[in-house]
C-alpha cells in the first residue's frame, strides 16, 4: 500500500511540474556591450580622457628619469658633497610622491567617469531585456556568462542589441 501511495504521489508531482516550468532567456552582456553604439561613443570619450592623463603621467616619468640620471652623475662625481646628494635624493622623493599622486588622481577621475556610464548602460540593458522577455513570454532573463550551456533559441542578445541601437 505504501508503494502505491509513493507511485501516486510521484505521478501527481510529475503532472504538476510542467505548470511551474519557467521559460528562461539569456543575454550575452559582453556582446551587447561590444555592439552598442552608444557605449562605443562613451568608451571613446573615456579613452580620450585616459590618453590625456597618460600624457601627464609620461611627462612626470620623464622628469623622474632625468632626476635619476642627475642623481647617478652626482654620486659618481668626486667632489659631490653629502649635502648635495641628500638634496637630490629629497627632490627625487618629492617628485616621486607627485608622480604617485598624479597617477592616483587620473585613475580616480577615470573611474568616476566610467562608473555612471556603466550603471546607466546596465540599467538600459536590463529594461530592454525585460521588455523583450515580456513580449516573447520569458519568465527569467539571465546573463549568458552564467550559463554552462544553453540552446541558442533562448538567446535574446541580438534582439537586445538591435533595440539598444535604435
């Protein structure tokens, strides 16, 4: 009798399971990011900002290299005093501190500009994916990067890209 109840319960559960099945769609976020025209334009702005900052950093590095050469020459000079060497060393430390500060400022500046762009883009992709999912009858949309395997028929990446580029 117990076996019969277990079989009946399994049968009922198998009949109910399809009712709770959910349709899942996937979006390849890397692909969307690489194809989104708006994001490409924003990335060019960030690259220009980075290039400008890199020029400043390169100039500071050149200053440091010159100072290093000067320190080496002074160290080899027979008449160089300890005071002169100490002054050059102190100057080098200050220049290096300025260099580090500049690098940190440029990184922070770039990060502060990139973060809102990224957040806005992700939110836009989320809304577009939601709209497409509702139209196509999907219950869940997940990033394709999180799936070990999926059938291409569940991939809505192309739809998201075409919508984001409108």
